[in-house]
């Protein structure tokens, strides 16, 4: 007799899938890290020591040459595959998850991941979160497609993969959860989805710690608040982080636009960017790579450096902004979390040193300001405060004493950054293409459904030459509230609605006589939509004009009507989407 296996309810099955995706995300992160180390040994013939924030000395030529070779390799990869494999990929990933029915190409993600390995392995100034989030999400898509999961559930499974990858990459399970909620799912805090993401992030953390241990990434001395007056220094740190974060995002895309307009073959641009980054490393050592070694050193500083050291820190901040914008803007691949954290640590060290020099009895050590600055500047660029706070706490193993200074700095950074630049660094990339990620489940759902999917095919038609008395008689026998007036070739001449005909009773129509036709009564300036327009856009158009229905017409032939889209059709499509998601 065959054993009977227990059958789990659908939600339990989904949680099992989330855990599997979480484990895949952790293993993918480990493979990604090892690939970066292998790429660096391949380029430099040694370990990552060359890219640590130390003076290049006799290695000057290699410091410049390695980023050039890395950029050339990325350019050749792009030329051979015929696909754009570099650049900042996070905006496109977010667009696919939230507005394009969560359709991800694993092959394209794998190519971008390879480009990121080459960029980071050759010293490019970039972070790991973008490639890792996309790679983890593609694992979720693979599992979802294998199980024939579609709609909202597929989107959440992709989010589980991204959360797992971030949790494993930074050793930060809580930050991984909030990264998904605040960034990947565009602010959707649905409780059921939250539980699913927690399972994936927790599983990834268990697997990752089994592979690499459970020590935090950075070692920070016990946090102490020397005086309540010291909070003023953390407030100032937050304000400066907001300013730097906003301008970092603007400079990032300004450099990208300059490279797009550069008159040279696209596959050579990453090598050109690599040359600029390599030369900047000669001027300011420490700009290469994701900056992990530099952050590790800055959070351990326990005394105020001298004036010359402060000037070097300022130079390092400027060089890191330029190197990151150049690395990714020229066609290198990677994320911006690492550089943002590095910039926050450098700015925090500088302000902490100034505070210690001005008020040695009131200010703590610069290393603590470096830690708080990491969270504040990341919040200013990514506009994800909870992710930023928990990421820093988990990376540094900080105590509860750091909560208040960090909250103050993050809030000040967000306030300042929003006054300068309304979009996060991810949203700016989408806004350049006219795409705006609206917060909330409703906007995401409506943005993923098209008018062609929701409309009622066919429509009530009235011949344009039909006399007014016959128009009234025809309308009185119909249940429709809108009619398309057409010519002999079924091309739309205009629209007649019940509201337009309320004053036209049978007696008035008879008075108008046979000389007044339907084409004389209809509204000629008709607002229409196309079948590939999203329901979010259609609803916005309805609200703007005050209509309850709109004709859906062919994009190539705007006079050819395919059907009618009414508000009730939008509501029904939205409800169907929510039903299929649960």
C-alpha cells in the first residue's frame, strides 16, 4: 500500500516555496561573492589587498589598468551578446516587478550579474545590492514559473528572493524584510506578504550564517551618548547627509547622461569610465570597490584626526561620488547601497571629528558618527528609512543606545533630501523614462492590467446618418449609457451618451425632424484609450475628464473602436486580480 503524504493548505505550500527561494538566495549570494574574489585574482593576480584604501605606491599602473580592463571586459560582453548588460539595473527591476506583471528574464539577469562580477572584481566603485536583489528575484521567478504561479503571488515570490539575497549579503534579516517592503514592493505592507518575506529572509540568514559565521560585518565599540546636547551634532549630521544624498543622486544621473551623449562606440565607454576611476584612485586611495574595507576602518576610529586628515576625508567623499557615478554611468554594473554607506561613513567621520574638536566633553568618538552617517545617507538616497536603520544596526551589531541618534539623523536626512530632490535614486531612473512608481497595492495592481484585458469587447453603435427621431427611439430601447456614432465604414465619428440626450425627448426630436442626424448630435472630440494602456492611466484619464466610460481604439487607427471601458470594468478587473493573488 502506497504511503499517503499529508496535503498542506495553499498558504503553507507557499511558505515552503518562500523558504526554498530564501535558501537559493543565500547560496546565490555566496556564489556571487566568490565570483567577485575570483575575478579580482584574475585581473590583478592577487587577493583584494590592492583595492583596499591604502596608498598605491609602486602599484600605480595596476591601480589604473585594472578598472580599464574590467570596463573593457564588460563592453566586450555587451558587444558579443548584443544586450545592455551594464548600468544601474535596479529601476528596471522595480518596474518589471511592480508594473510589468513580474516578468523577469533569468538569462538577462545572469548576464547583468556577470557584468557586476567583472565590474566589482576589477575595482569599479559600485555596490552589491542591485545585482543581488535582481538575482534573488530571478530565483523567485524561476520557482514561480515552474509552479505556474502568476499575478500577485509571483510578484511576492520574486520579492522573497530579493529579500533573501539582501539578508544574506549584509547579514541583516530584518533589513532584508524591510528592503522588500519599502523598495521592491513599493511600500506595500500587506500582512500576509510580510510573513512570506520574513520566512524567506530568515531562511537565507540561517543558510548564510552556516556558510560564513554569524559575526556582524563591522566591529563597532559600545555606543555611548556622552550628553543630550550631543544630539545636536547628530541632527547636523543628518542634515548634511540629506544634502549629500540628494546631490549624489543628481550627479549620478548627470554623469550617466553625459556618457549617453558621448560620441564613441558603446562598448568602449565602460573602459573609458574605468580609466577615470583608476586615475581618481591615485588621487584619493579608497574609492575602488564597494568600500567595505574603508567603512570597517572608519567605524573603528576613536580619536579626532588632524586637519589634513579631514581634508583627505572631504576629498575622498568627492572622489567616491565621482567614481561611483562614472563606474555605473559609463556602463559598468552594480548597485548604490555600498557607495551610499561609504559616503555616509566618511561624512560621519568628518562631522564626528569636528564635534570632538569643538566639544570634547560632549561628543562621542568619530566611529559612532560614521555608523549613524551610514544609515542617514542611505536613507537620503534610497528613501527607505527602516531598511537603512536596521541595515546599519545589524551590520554593526549596535546597541539600543544608538537608536535615538540614528532616528534623529535619518529623519533629518529624509527631510532635507526631499526638499532638494523629490525622487529616490531608483525613482529618478524611472522618472527619466516617464515611469512613476506609485505607492500602494492598488496602483501596482492597476498598473499591471491593460485596458484590452478589462474592456467589454464590442459596443453600441449608431449610424451617423440616422435621423434624430430614430436616435431617440433606438436609445430608449437600449440599456447602454454610451453609443458610438459611426460612418458606413464603421469608423467612429463621435460619442453619444445618455447625459447628452437627457434634453432630447421624443417630441423635441420630432421637432428637429429628419434633417438632424446622429452625427450632428454627437460629441466629436472624444477622449479615448488604447488596449495596451494600463488601467491606472485609464482611471486617471476618466477622473481628469469626469467620464464613466471611454472607447478603446486601435493605436494605429484611432477611429477604429475595439470596445468600451467603464469604471465597473476596472473595478471588476481589480477584484479579479486580488482574488487570484490570495
